[in-house]
C-alpha cells in the first residue's frame, strides 16, 4: 500500500462520485499527492468538467455512469481502465444515494 506522504506519482485512481462534495475533495487530495484521477459523475457533468479543469493534467478523464442501472459498474470500470491506458492503480468508492430526512 502506498503512503500518501510518500506521494502517488505515477498512480491512476478512479474516484466514484467525484463531481462534488466528498468525492471532489478526495480527487483534489489524491491529485495534490501526485496521482492522476479518473473522475466519475452520474448527473452533474458541469461540476465534473469544472473539477477536471481545476485539476488540469492530474485529471486523466471522466466517466459518466448511473450505478443504479444494471451493468453500469462494470462498464464504468472498463471505461476508466481504458482512460487510464489499460491499468488503474486504485479505486475509491464514494458514490451513493442520499435520501434527505427531516
């Protein structure tokens, strides 16, 4: 396992749910430690594009997927792997469903 303090240079990591909130913060942190990040979004392409622009070369690319749809996860993984040039070094599973309650 790589220690963040030692850097993640040369590593490509797929971060689900990375278009906003905690996922975006995770992507920024990984990029600040040298990783290239494949961003994932479900329904917020504008937010994902804004983050991709902010990350610059640290953003390897973006994957759109609605993980509520059957078969979406394997397709997203395949696309992220393709974007990464055939190999991902890590995965951060950050996506989820938020149901607000009073």
